[in-house]
């Protein structure tokens, strides 16, 4: 049986350690010591050096005690803010935040689940193949840890990522690619009260472009959003510069390209209407994640759900995780729901049973 008190105490220890993105060193040090105590091979790849972080990803190699292909498990160490000074509160076997910070179940519940699962196997002398852990950094800011990871330290070909909301049983089989977009509109600055007809107002250009854009839910697999608009100054000066930040996501490459082309055309038409100019640039931040229906890893995991008496369901998500980057790097990846609720809010909570059920599932996946 999974040790309820042990996993709970580990989870509580973890959430009490401050670890905002790029400042995960304290939780990394805690995990490093914990894994060394068990005489595992632990390495830090210094991925943080490439993105301004104070630690890298931690990799743990757990030697095989039985047959089977190596398998990896991953969860991230950082939390969204406000996440410092977390005071967890337990009520009716559910762990809540105190209400002025997030709880940090995203993703410290994932960390605790991985560690409890291997503790259970070793305590019960249950054989397992070589197991690789990755405790990643910088996930919440854009998966910086896995983008800059040393892949030689994660030799397993298949990785289970414990970082999704929803009930234990959720298996993410589709997740979108994201394009980060920058739009800059240029007009001509003049005195608005004396010679306004000589000016070109960049706010008007931006407003025209925005009003013609399809935004938010585009179709079943595509979304687009404007996140920030900035520009202008004194009311008596025609604004000559407006900057806009946006994103577009889709699980289908052709749909993402179509949306980007549409948004750019809106900018082209608006600039032509008012006589200004614009710049439209984007960068694909991460690739889409697609799990084939005949995936052997998917079949293995679904069998483990049955073994432990849990019902599984395949889902698509509009969010992203380290899984997107790992998949793009050639790993076979599944993201599992771990039962965290209201993540990224100060109302975040997780049931203790969700953690114990998920740890039992992970232990079964780990078995030879």
C-alpha cells in the first residue's frame, strides 16, 4: 500500500519551500539531498545558466532491479506566483492554500507522487527496470528547463509527465503548439489641435486591425488572444507608435498557420487604410503534442489504470507543459492528471486520495 502519511508529509515539506520560476534552488537542494540519501545517481545540468535561473534540472538514475525498458518520470519544481510563504491547510483530507498564495500542488504534488511510488516499490522489494527522474525548472515561464536540458542525462525513451489538472485517470493525448506574436503599428506624430490632418494615428491602425481579427475560440483546436497593448502619450499629440503582444495556439499546424496569416492580413489592411506601416513577427514557442492511438506507452499506462482499479480517459487540452518540448525532442510522452484543482489561483487544492491513487498508479507503471 502507498504510505499516506509519508507522501503527505513530503508534499507539505515541498510546498513550504519557496520556488518561484528561475528561483528553484532551495527545492532543488532539498530534492538533491533526498535522492542522495537513497544512494541514487543525481546530476544537475545547469540549464538555469541559459535562462537566468539559479539552478538547473535535476536528473536521477535509479538502477534496475528487474527486467524491462527504462522509463522516465518528470515533474517541475517551480510554481506560479504568489508562491512564497505557502501555508498549507488540511481539511477533510484535502490540502488547501491559506488563500493568500497558491498551494504549489502544480507541480509539487507530481514530485511527491514520483518519489512515493519508488519508495513503495523498494520498500516492498517489487522489481522494476531502470527509472529516470527529471525534476525540471522554469516550466511555468515557458518550459525553459526542458528547452535547455542536457538530454544525455535522460536516457529513457518514454517519459510520464505528472503535470495536469483533472481527475486521476486523465491522459492528455493532444496539446497545442503556441506562437508568440509581436505587432508594432507605426503612424506619424503631429500636434493634434493644429495640423491633425497631417498625422497618422497608430492607435487607429491598431484598433482597425484588432476589430477585424478573429480572436479567442477560433475552432475546436485553435485559439488566439491579445495579451497586451501599449502606446500613446499626451492627448494633444497624434500617436505614432503602438505595440501589441498576442498568442495563437492550435493542435493542427495548418490551422495555426491560417490564424497567423489572418492576423497579419488584418494588420496589412489596417495600415493600408490609414497610410501607416506595421511589423508582424512571431515565434513558435513549442510544438504540438500528439499521441498515436497505437502508442505502446499509452497501452501500458491504460493497462496500469485497470490494474489499480482506476478508470482512464483520453483528453485534449488547450494548455501546454514540458511534454510539448520533450515530444519535440523525440521522446515518447504522456501527461497524466494528478488531481490538482484550481491551479494558478490562490484557491488551489488537492485531495490526499488523489495523490495516493496516482502514486499507486505510477508504481504500477514503474514495475517490471
